[in-house]
């Protein structure tokens, strides 16, 4: 019972005094000696409850309760105890410390009543104010002493101080790339893009800016084969709050019809400067051309439904780099690599 804020006990008892001075004593060991807390010397023939008995002042690591019946030499054994119950409560870890949690803007407004269990004046409180009204991310980590002042209508002033600890429990907010289906390279593999570096996956936080602990799994540069894969993004702020999100990456092979279309489609010139031409030597009607950068971001979508054997595409505004052009026909599609100089 050491360190408790309160200790109480109760029990049912009966006691029959035969007239020879019998007693029923209830004692508590205070760590050094037995202390009497109740002494019964009046008959209670029908069991009664003792009511709550407060033993808080005697709480210690060796707390014990002892019931002693003294028959005063009359051999009148007539006392009983049943349904004994003991309850205790631990004090708050630090009752003088108030924890304030920051919001999504990294701020928290303070109200004087947040620090008080009650505020009372017989004539009414005129002014109640704390000497700190706002906390932010900059206040995390170091306890702050806040003083609350109360003034009544007569100008009498009272104050008290509490320790405020500011915490951030809000995890980063993630934006995940959309699910994507990609045809693997001719060797049957696909290299995972850097979705974080491209800005398609983002992480923001109310107190940590930028969020430097931001990862993707599988990592950028990982080589995968055909199949359905899940790319998981994890962001952790400097206070240990964690968020995750996922995107599905579906890697597929070309079918027979796709191979026919692949043999019929050509891009030239490649590398391209201002323009690139799509050439179709088959009888397969084309529908769209989707141009992606190496991060999987859609750069342009072109309608090819009115295309004859060739279509010129303006790529003058494209940044220098490698692009994947997915050309879709009626029942097949093909991916071609295009280099922009």
C-alpha cells in the first residue's frame, strides 16, 4: 500500500456481548506497530456492514488488518467477520502537471479553466486569466510554468501555478500515388520508380517540416517481375508518430495480339527533339497513346481514333529524359520507350 493516495476497507460483522466485557478490535499495522481503528463492545446479533473505514493515514508497504476477539475470560466465543474488502487508489503520476496536445496546425490555445479543478469566490470572480494563452511546436519538450490569476469584483487577487507539458500526438498526413498497371520490359522485369522523389507520394506534418523519415517499400530501383505488388509508404515525424499508405502495382506481360501490335508500331525519330511520329503498319485500329515519365506519372493522353498510318506528336514542352508510351488498340496494347533530348 506504499505510495497510495487512499486506503479504505469494509466488512460485515456480528458480535454478541454476554456481559463480561467482551470486545472485537480492528487493528491496522502502520509499518511499526499495530494501531486500533475500531473497537466493538455493543452486541450486533444480526450481521451488519461496517461502512467505509478510512485507513489512508496508516498506509505503508506492510499494511495489514487484524481482527481480535477478546472474550474477557468468559469463554463466550461469539463474533464473526465476513465479506472483507479493501480498496486503494494511486495518486496521479504528477497532479501538478497538465498535458496539452497540439492540433493539426501545430498550435493549441490555453484557457485558464483548463488548469483548475474549480474556481470560486463568494462575491463572484471578475477576471480569470493565465499568463500564457498559446503554445506551439516550439514548446515541445521543455515543461512550462503557467500561472493562473483570479480577481474578484473587490480587486482581491489569487493565483496558482501549474506545469504544462506540450506534446504532439498527430501522425503525418500521407498522399499515396494512385494504383497503376504497367507492362514489364522485354526481359520480363520492371524497375520500381522513386515515387517519393518524384513528388507523387507526399508527407506533411503539423510539427515536422520536412518529414525526412519517409520511405517506400519496395525501395526505388528494386527490380520486380510479373505479378501484383503492393508498394507501402511510411512516414515518421520527429516525435515518433507514424503513418502508412499503400498503392497497388500490377505488372503484366504482352499477349499474342500485343506482340502483333508491338511489331507494327514504331516511334521516330527516337531520340526525339521537337516532335515524334507514331507509325502503325498493321490493320489494328488505335485508340489512345498514354505518355508516362519513368516515375509512372501521366504526362499526356492523345486520342488516336482518327489516325491513319501515322500521327505526329508535339513533345517540345517535355523535359529531357526517358518516357514510356503506352499505345492501345481495340483489343491490345503495347509500350514503347521514347527518349526526349
